[in-house]
C-alpha cells in the first residue's frame, strides 16, 4: 500500500476517496475516526488515502485532475524526511 494523498479535512478526504473509487481504484481512508480524539487541535495531514502499489500512478493522476495546484507526495516515506 502507498499513500496517494493526505488532507486536513474529512470532507475533502471523502471527496477524494469517492473520486478514486469512481475511477475503479480501491482505496482505504486512514485517520477517519481519530478526529474526535483531537478536540480543538488542528488535524494537519490526519486523513490519509491509501491505494495499492499498482494503482498509485492512476490515483495520483485522478487526484491531479481534481486539484492541479496540489503538490505531489514523494513515492517513498524516507523522501519526506529529506
């Protein structure tokens, strides 16, 4: 599984999940049930959309059509630490 995108909004996460599912991509929304535990804290990148390794390129292409100005995530988590 690879991360297709992260978002701060549960509504945005479900919108993006629906877009991917309508494109035939199986997706898992992580962090969906954690928002209640945060209280008033801002949920920076709390919601994560996971897709299969083989679907990553197609998922990112669909998401880019939704929001072309959004920065792309690196393919490997280690690239986030660089």
